C-alpha cells in the first residue's frame, strides 16, 4: 500500500462523526481506482441493509497515483447523501441550491482543502397509487458530489460529509447561523 494512501486511511479512521450517525466501513466499489475506502452512514441507528428513516449516505475515498486528469490530483472523494422531507419543502425551487451550499459550507467550516468540486442535487417528489396509495405524497433530497482533496489529510472531508448528512436530515448543525430542513419521518402522509 502506498504511504500516501496509508496516511489517508488513518485520516479517515480518526475522523469524528456526529453522534447522530452510525458510521460503518463498507467494501469500496471495485475498478474506480487502485486503492479506495468506503463508509456508509445512517442518521440514528438503523441497519445498513435498508435506508434510515432520517437519512443515509456513502463516502468513498479513491487513490490513484497516476493522478487522472479529470480528478486534478491523486485523491478523489465521491459521496452520496439522501434524506426524506416534508412534501412542501420538496417543492421549494431553491432546495437543490441550498443542499449544495450546505456541502460547501460543511467542508469549508472544517478547513477541508479541495478543488474540482462537482455534483448534482435532486429533489424527488412521489405519490403512491394502487397498493401504495395509503402512503400518500412524499419528498426526498439526494446529493451526489465529488471533489479532489489537496492532500492525504482527509479528516475534515469525512467530518464535513458527516455534518451534511445530519443537516439534510433536519438535525441542527454544529455551525451557528445555518437553518435546517423540516424532515418527514418514517411514513408519508
């Protein structure tokens, strides 16, 4: 194992996640990079075999010493965060922009040094029909993002992702001056 990736593994493992999260190291996807590590997290205790009723996410750190042009460095973070919402909040046209800004704010507030950030924020609105009609309407927010850490000390990156998951799930932020979304729990109305 290359020394830079070994140092990054240590940084991932020493990151302190929010107490509202259950974080587990999982098998990283194969074929994306020569070396990688992946984490799964759920807001409040819930098994990783099913998504949490409050929110769930994945964090993958990739390392390729050839520094792929698209990455702009030897490391790349790929992450996913998802949380259910009140239907009215899911209709907000600014929701996607707010979710993205929370990621940037969470990384910046922890001093994460990165470049080449990209991603998508998706609002999902659903209505149950037939056997699912009793579930009614529902909404979710999903954020898929990637960025290039400037060095192997990725502790702040993991902690920023941790903060993002909690913020999307409506858990008050640890940073002052940030509003939270009102989430929908378990069943849809």
